[in-house]
C-alpha cells in the first residue's frame, strides 16, 4: 500500500508541475492593417543593446509572401540621430550583411522630427539565412552591438513567408 501511495503522490506532483509551470514564450507574427488599411504581417520584439538600452525591432511585410520585409528599429525620441543613409551591419558568425537604410523612403518617418526610428531592407539577410541563428546588429553612432536571439530571427523569417489570410 505505501508503494501505491508513493506512486500516486509522484504522479500527482508531476501533473501539478506540468500544469503550473509557465510555458516557454512562443514566437508570434501578428496580422494588422497598415495606415492605408492594407493587410500586413509584423513581428514586434523588445531588444537590449550591450549598453542595456532598450529598442523595439519591428519586422513587417505588406502584401503577399515574398514581398519586401522591412526592419524598423525604434528607440526613445532623439536616439536615432543618423545621417541617412547609414547601413545597419548584421553579423552571424563569420557572415556579414550591410542592410540598406530605407528610412527616407517612408514619408511618415522622413517628416518625423523626433528621430526615434530608422528602417532597413531586411530581405538580403533573410534570403541568405538557412537557419534561425543568433545575430548581432551594429548601427554606427546609435548602438555598438545588439544581440538578436534565434526566436526573433525565426519570427522575421515567418514574416517573409507566412500568408496573410
């Protein structure tokens, strides 16, 4: 009888741990409408650079899969003082990409005097990646290094390929 009681208590404890343990964060891509009511997919993540400053990394695509994916880096107003165009350097191991600054192509950002955001063409990076590996981003004059974890890279890849319906 004590062995059966111990087995029952062990099973009860295992079930309780499974139910009460928080699940791991799941990468998510959200469907929205842009300012022109066009359907869009986006991934929104908060990242910290090595100086412990917080930034939002927003990867988005308007239109069908395979359309251009844009990476918007957003900081506090006044943090993105850049001489446009300034490329975003991204590294993964020995591989390196210079992502084109397309901030001035966005009318709203071009007119926005807060200097809080910059946009970059993300497709060259996504088209070259074969897996979801961690990345390091460098934006001269803004941040020296910002790590990008693999789950964020997976979200960005989903933004590129996921259908909008």
